[in-house]
């Protein structure tokens, strides 16, 4: 029998294991269970591929990424590994060929989709052969609370009882304490050893800036930071909607960037071709919805840009984690604005889920907002979200150019008093644009018609420009003192916001870099 090192060297061509890999491999080789929390690019695959080649029998790899199975299996076959997959995209001939090979003991690894493994047919057939281990990839999909729940994962829990002698290893790049607990519990991994790597990605620089002209800001970013040695670098741009994916890609192309759109609404052949070009060519910028990227192993992605706010810190971490898997300097850049927040709060309120589901989505969004609005180290904040400690990193925008802060207590009072009056005295609720117009004493038809020039707060906020007020609104939302409700995103004070309105909570606001500045210091 070969040793793990021999397999690593002779099959995969690597000299050394990385991080926890060696211990994880030895745990599984010896027949124990493992739960592995390792960031994207950390090298999770080898943790089950090496044991699969050492233990007797065939390893079952559960992966939700059907689109990538043929690539993954192809890559293994090139290394001489006897791998195959079973999924719904195959013809029945292909399936039965794979089944025969498995039963004849001719396979080292077989990839299956989670829905496949929940079917009695697949289970019976696998039981007739010899299993070496079960690897459950993207194991966070079992978490209902998480951002990527897949009901089929719940059915994987009883594999422990079905095949008690087969070691199981669950792997994920998502690592909140809560997800970790859910994986352990729902996949019946109570006897597993746990391997939690550091989630820091030191080669990624994090930058988040206020959004004003997103596509233009994106182009500037790509032209300045998306270039390596004078050549366009490979990158991914994430947008929320299919429409903005297409218009953004078109805008970039018009401006000389080699950009391609990718979203689930595009023809399958076109999507496959885009994925193929992204993986094989240099300097392609894919503009995509989050449908793009899970499990894609392209080491030299130099930047990941978000022109819309991700729904959660987990999502943000996973998406930005696709940058710099080769360890070279890379940038995670994002532009975000008030409209993002309002839109997402609206989506949450309109979603079908129950109240608990909506609360969890709101909590996810609020954590994301807090990351955007923090005046201290982004990496520290990000890692703290995953229950990991670190000092200020020196490699994020807030560390590199510490934002100035200013005493926003009075500004917050002015805004909140306006919202409060309109609510108490008129039962009226408005979006940010109108509230800011009132504060700045703008005179327009709507303000006149509504008689809002008579409000006592009309024109008391001329010390800030519209962008400055927008920043105040965002920071109050991020701190949970304000919330929006309803289809039009009208503002309300939260319970916690009431003492803020009374000036009882001193507030330090970050002064947004360059663009959305204040017109002068606020008056006291
Ligand atoms: P993950 O699934 O954790 O995102 P992968 O398993 O895809 O990561 O590995 C990321 C990259 O690192 C791959 O290109 C892989 O070949 C490489 N890699 C993994 N382990 C090692 C190692 N011990 N030595 C060198 N390269 C490695
Ligand atoms: Zn930092």
C-alpha cells in the first residue's frame, strides 16, 4: 500500500502537503470521520482524493456542482486516476457503463449529485460494490440558516447508519460557528475530528467604496487595478440581476475590456463556452450573477469586483475568495450604495419564507452592511464574523487609508427627527431621496405640494451634500437605528433608534473617501 506522501508525489506531482491536509488525510485513511473547514483554494480536494487512492474500494464524492463534474473527473483521469461521475445530464448508456465499472471494482472515485444519493436505487447499487469513503463537498449546503441551502443535503444524514463502516469527510469553505454545528449535527458527524483552518486570505486586498456611477467606477477600477504588467488581468465581476450583467458586460466591451456575460438565463452552450474560455484564456473578465464560480478552480484570478451588495458575508467571502488562489496579490473591490440596501430589504420582506427565515436573511444583510460601513480593518471584521481573531491587516482600504471619522450625533438627530415627525404627525413615510431633500431645503414640486417646506426640519441640514446625507443614512441602517419597509423602501426608526434621535447615543461616522464627501464640517 502506498503512503500518503507517495500518492501526493507520484499521482498529483506535489512535494508537500499544505496546512492541515496531512492530518486530515491520515484521519480518513485510518477510517475516521472528519469535518473540514478550509477557505477556497486551501486544497480541500486532496483531503479526500489521496485517501481514495489509498483505501480499498471506491470513494463516493457528493457534490452539488453538476456542471463541473465532467471537468473534475477529466482532470483526475489525466493524472491516471480512475474516476467517473453519475448525474442527470448523462445518457443511460453512460450511466450503466459507470455502474458496471464501479461494480467491477475499476473505479477509485465516483462523483454523484446529492439528489442522486438520496435515491434508493443509487444507494442499493452502491451497496453492492465496495466503498472506501464518502466525501461530502460544499457541506454548508445542509445548513438551512446558511445562504446556500439544498434540501437534498438533509438526506445525507442517514448515510452514517446506512454504511456505518465507511468513513465520511464533510468539507466546506463556509465557516461560521453555526454552520459548523449544523454540518456536524445534520450529517451525523458527532464522532468526527474537526479541522478548522485560518480563513485569512492575506494576499487579497479588500476595498469597498460608495457607489455613484457603478459602471464607470468599475471601468476605472479594472483599468487601474485589473492590469498586471501592462496586460489585462483575469477577473470576475458580480452583479445581482441578469439585466445588469448584460448591460455591464456590454459597457466594458465597448470600452475595450475583454468581458463576457454569464447568468443562468443564457443558453447552456454559450455558458459552457464562456466558462471554458475563462478557464483556458488569459485576461478574460466574466460579468456574472452568483450562478458563476462555485467550485471553479482558476488560480490566477486577479480581481473580484462586486457592483451590487452581496446578500451575506458568507457569500461575499466565497465570491471574493475566488481571487488569488495562487497566493499572488489580488483585489476584492466593491461599490455599494443606499439603493442596494433598500432593494435587498425589500426582497427580504417580499420573500415567501416565514418570519424566522426573514429574520435570518435580515441578520445576514446587516452583517454585510456592517462590513461595508466599518471604519476599522475589513479583514479583522470579516474574520471575526467567522469567529477568528486577527489584528489590523495593513492590506485593506481602511488600514491603508484610515477613513476620517466625524461626530455624527447631531446629523443623525436631524434625519431621525424628520422621519419621526412625518410618522407621528402625518403618518407619512418616505424614501431617502425625499428625506434628504427636506433636510437640505431643496424646493421642488413634490416638496411644495406636500407642504413639507413647513416642517421644522426643512432646510436644517445644509452642512452636508446629498452624498454626505446618503452616507449618514447608510451608516444608520448599518447600525440598526433605521430600517426600511414596504415596496418603496420607506424609512422607519427602530426601537434602538429612538435614543439616537434624542441625542443620547454619540455616533462616529466614517467620512467616505474622496467621492461622496461632505460639503463642509457639520455645524453643532
Ligand atoms: P479548494 O477545494 O479548497 O478550493 P482545491 O482543492 O481546488 O481547493 O485546491 C486549490 C489549488 O491548490 C489547486 O490548484 C490544487 O491543485 C492546489 N493544491 C492543493 N494542495 C496542494 C499541495 N499540497 N501542494 C501544491 N498545490 C496544492
Ligand atoms: Zn485591514
